[in-house]
């Protein structure tokens, strides 16, 4: 039984206890209770192209460690499949390739690109063969923003949980987003993955941790909105700073929005700027180790301006403060804090969801 409950009334609630971030048992429980049932970024749609129609990857190494493969049929229909042969468990596709079928290199078992069993040498006398168990498992797959998202056991429909984001940004030229290598990198953070999310989900720390960002946004009008499985922080631009040109009729038309910071439970961050998208993928590696992948996508015809938004500097400042918190929560004198009802609504939202999923 978990030793915490997050009160739905933020005025009464206490945050997650230090034990959640410290104890390996909670990390182990989160593998299935949180990560196996939620939607995770897998790859860009561009990995399946004319030269590659089978793209292998491991889903959340260090947490789920699930070997999967993205495939596309001749008509362009994409699938996500288990990349483990149903005969003796060998990984089938070892590297991106252009293939006519999936063939296991151990004993020659063959599968169609949709995962259906095709044939197997020396199995003519086996009774009740093939059966459903001989097909490759199909994994739930969704495409959005030119990206693939997968879930091993989805708790909810992907379109449903992302609808608040889709509706808010529908006016943007999302179909023109293009990957930008510059500004896309991965950083290892010596801290629990949820501490990184805690930090992301509040602008409370901006004046204290991000001096350059604080000069660009109107901190007094920083705003928060909550939805069932995602939330939004809105940064308002000071005069002279870049902001969105929002069309008439949109609820935000009259606002000088510097950035939309969307978070999708449990570990995906979609940061929309006037020039495009900065995607943050928070990948746990262990109870006190996290890899954060930063991927940049610019609207076609727009030069991405990460520097203008102080993104690289902000990321490094966030990493430093989160690693400091990781050290601090180990103190025998710290157990758990309280929430600011005005500034930490999104953190409270995150902790409530963790409370529910860890039940």
C-alpha cells in the first residue's frame, strides 16, 4: 500500500513524500502502473521512408525495455509490433532496413509487415499450428505532429487525452513542422524523473532560477490551465519580445503569448513557440537517473530561434536546480512540502494523477 494520498483540494494537500522519489520499490511499481499504460514518444514519422520500412527501437530503456519495431506496408499503412520472435524469443529486426517481410535470423520464422505469421521451416507436423500466439503482438500506435506515439496497454484513447492541446493550437501550421538537428540533443540528469516534471510544471521558480527568461515574460500574468490528462502553462511576452500572431476568433487572440507549455501525463512536454515546437521527452533510467531528450521542429519557412527564447540556457538551469533537489530530498529533515494554490496548480495535478495510477 502506498504511503501517500494527494488531497484533491490544493489548499489542504501535501506534495509527494520524499519516499516516492527515493525508494526503489516505487520506481519498480511505476514501470507497469504508470509507464506501461501511458502513451510514449517512439520516433518521428520520417524514420519510415522509401529506404526504410522496418525501424527497430527499445521502448523506455531502463524502465520498460520492450523491443519493438515500426513497419510500413506498401500502401503506407504503419504498424508497431513486438520485435521478438514468437518461436524462441530472438529479436527479429536488428537495424533499420527495407524488407519484404520480417524474418527471424535464428530459425527462419517469417512474418508479414503487419505482424501476421507467414511460415516456419520444419513445423509441418505440429498440431494446432499456427495459432494466434504465433503472430507478433500489435502495439497501439498513433501519429500526431509528424511523430509516432505508442502504448503497451493504453489507459485511454490518444486522441481523447490530447484533444485539449489539439483544439488550442489547431490554427498553427502544424503540418509544416520539420525536424531541426541543431538544438536537438539529450542530457543526462542525476535526479528522479518526477522531480524533473515537478520543476517543469510550475513557473514559480522562474524569477529565481531563470533570469534571462524572466526578462522576456510578464511573470505577473503567467497562467495555468488544467485538463484531465494534460495541462498548460502560458507565458506572456513583455513588450518587444517575440509572440504569436493569433487569428481573430481564437480565445487567445488579444494575448501576447510568448509560449504555450503543454505537458502530457506522465513525461511528455510540448513547448510551442512562434517559430515551432520544442519537444521534451523525459525518460527514466533509474530511481535517481533520468535522460531528457530535447527535439526541435520548426514551421516550414521559419528559422528556429531557440536562442531568442533562451531555451538552451533555461534547460541547463533546470537541470542544475533539479539535481540540487535530488540531493536535498535525501535529508532526514525533509519529508514533503505544500502547494502554492496560485503557482503550483499543475504540480498538484501531476501528483494527483500519480496518486491515482499508483493505486
